[in-house]
């Protein structure tokens, strides 16, 4: 039944909100975290990127199913920006997922049947106090606080990007997600499709992610932070090709 994990049907959902923090890391530090079939997607051939996405979804279900069959979940994904050269010689841009979490056991169960993302369940707490919005997990030991403001938001201090236009290129959505099967040297390619993706820069007041700390990366800097809201999204059925 292993074939079920290869995203055997299209899936759709509605993103109520998606907060993405992207961290720049010297490329040599991320190289060992991706499989041989992929290459890092870099900026100035120096910086590679790892992103944390915090996504509130509603109505997640097989594409074409009635809305009432969908489920609502909070999803947390840790992803590395990568590229893959397919058998036709085209370089595809996308993500390689290194950790996935959700707030519902149901999502963990079905997510691990139909994907390779190795979901675990954690607690999620969201709160707002004044102009500060906080998302945190006690079990996973992460916490991020956004300063909600109508003022212009500056690029994070220390970011390799000089402006939001360049930063936007590493904010998603990236078209593809890749999974590599080392045993048979195949790559699973999943194409995501969305409309009206208009990320808005957000000001991060503070953050801490225990999982990122566990990777023991050096010289990590917050490169950008964006939020998008109210986006219909779907993932096409997975496609497998031999890598050589």
C-alpha cells in the first residue's frame, strides 16, 4: 500500500491565513539536509533558505468533494527552497519538506497515509493582545509574535535582501513540492495551484523555533516574513519520474 503515500489524488483547501517566515542560511549548511536529486535554490550563490509556514486551513478534502466533507486544520511546515531538473531538462522550482505538524490527530493519520510528510500532532495557541498577535506551541516549543501595524514594514535587519521585491521571490508560493525515494531513485513531484496570492510583509516582534535550533545551523538570519489571507488552493495528483 506504499503507493498511497504518493499523493494519489488531487486535494483542495482554503487558506484562511498563511504566515511564512523565511530564514537565510549559508548554502553549505543546508546542503546535507536535501537529497542528491535536488539542489538548493540560492540567492547570489551564497544564501540558501529554510522557511516556516504556519497555515490555518478550512475545508481540506479530495478535490471535487463537497465542502461539508472537508476538515479544518492548523498546519506547520518546515521547508527548504530547492530546484529539480526533470527528465525533460527543465529546472523546476519548489520545496523540500523536512518536518510537518498539525493540531489534529485526524490530519496526522490521513496525512501520513497519503503523503511522505511524516506529520506529528502538536498543540497550537493563538492570541491577540493590543497590536501583538502570537502563535505558539508548548509541546513543539515555538513562539512567534507579529506586530500588527498600518505603517510601512522594513526588511528584517540583517536580511540578505535589500528590498521587498527581491524578498518576494523567496516568499512563495513555489509551484512544486518534491519527495525523493532513495531506494528506487525516483522523485515525486506535486504541483500546487492557487489564485490571487498577494503576500503582505509583516513585522516580526519576536520568534523562536525549537526545531530550527535543533538543526544547529550557524549564521541564520530572518530574511523575510509575509502573510497571505483567503486563498483557495489545490494540489494536483502526484507525478513520479526516475532520477538519474
